């Protein structure tokens, strides 16, 4: 194997998705996304139900009307994330059930 081929083999596989992408009406149920850069992208009516997203960048991304139920984000950039009118029941961040904390704080049943 040539040095160039060996170098390509050692690099992590990159997703075909690129920053500033528009994804609409995508069904990615039980999928895995790794090393994906979706920064500043718009994701509308996207289903990531029970999916794994790891080592990916979602900085400045917008999820409109999307389903993230049961999804796991590991080692991802979620800087500047804002949740508006979202169901956060059972939302866990670093082992802390934030959904329960918000429900106790605001007295609301599972939403913001």
C-alpha cells in the first residue's frame, strides 16, 4: 500500500453532508451520523428518532418541526442551542434530567 493510500485509510470517514445544508422531510430513524458538519444548516421535518449522532457539529443549526425522540448526541457541538416550544420530557444532559428540572421550575408537564 502506498503512503498516500495509507494516509487516506487512517483518516476518519467524512459524511457527504456539508455546512449550511437544507434538509427537509428526511426520515433518518435509527441512523448513525459521525463526524458530520451540519453547522448553520436548516433541518425541517427531519426524524432522527432513536438515532446516534456523534462527533458532529450542529453549531447554529435550526431543527424546525423535527423529531429527536430517543436520539443520542455524543461529543457534539451544540453551542448556542435554543429550544423554543419543545417537548423536553426526559431530556438528559450529562446525566442530569433537565426535563424534570424544568417541569419542577415552571410547573409545566414536559414542555418549555
